[in-house]
C-alpha cells in the first residue's frame, strides 16, 4: 500500500509505504529519487508487515521496487502504474 499525504505549505509529499510478504526478514525500497544504490529500510511491525515514511518532492514521478531478504525483487501492487525496466521486468511507479 502507498498512502500519500500532501501539505499545502510544503514542497514535498509524505508517502507511507506498507508492504507484507510471507517469510520476510527484511524489506528495503530502492529507486526513489532515482537512487538504486541507497535503500530505505522498512520497519517490521508486530503483524509481520513492513512500513516506511518517506518525504518526496511534489510533482515528481518515482520508479521503485521492494527488495525482500536482500534477494527477491517485488513490485507494489497498489502503485499508480508500472514501467518496463532494463532487466526485462517492470518497476512500480508512483506519481506525486
């Protein structure tokens, strides 16, 4: 799930990412702000889901993927859209 909170007086949008996948020990978000090197580590909740809050600039578009247990790449089912990537798959897309 991706939840967007816009602020009238700010030039950014607060985006809350929530993701649940079975047998996950770690979940990271990669690709935000076109940064595929530095991940956003998501916090594990008691119910087994993971979440992270990220401030992203308004009026921008971001491709991203979740990296589960440092080995499995997954898309966000509730993303605004998907875009093809250079590996023959797709990336999740959010538009702010």
